[in-house]
């Protein structure tokens, strides 16, 4: 039993077609990935351009008293227990303003994180931890 020349030619042709289709699909996927990356870069450029329009986060005008840089308190030295450093991870890196007590500091951070008045201070552990941290951890 032999294999005809036609059968061999058909198998070789099918293999060549499959190889070409695979190469084409890889090429098209690369083009799609490039288009997605370029679109993301364009979006970032547009967002940067919008920052200069005078409207800040949540529609606040830039230069508004709530968005201006204000001096903050410096962290105290001491143990974690003394400073009450058991605070939520989203609060790390923030500090109370010089004229702000722990309660006002906790209210400001929780309003930013949860939305204005979208939490109950007496029932919210994050509020209590931040309040204690604001009173004890900064000078």
C-alpha cells in the first residue's frame, strides 16, 4: 500500500497554510496589543491636559481652599503603641494639618475614602483608629 503523490502534496500544502495562518494571527494580535497600549497612552495624555483646565478632582476649582497645600504635623518618635499606629492601609502616608485635631483628621480621611458622611463615626473602626492616631502620633 503506497501513498500517492497527491496525498503528500495535500498534507504539505495544509501544513504550510496552517503555518501561515498562525503567523498572521500572531501579527494581528501584536497590532491589537500595540493599539491598546497607544490608546492608553493617549488617554493618559488627555487626562494630563485636562488637569490644566482649572477643574480639579470632583469638580473642585483648583485653588479652592480644600485643595490647596497646607502644612501638616510631623510624626512623633516613639513606639507604635504610644503613637496608635494600627491604622488602615489606605490612611498611611497622610498626616493631619497643623490646625487639625484627631477628630477632624479622621473625618477628612474617611470623607475622602468613603464619601462625605457615608459612614457612622461611632460605629466605624477606621474612624476611631485614625482619630486616635491623629491625636497621639503627631506633634
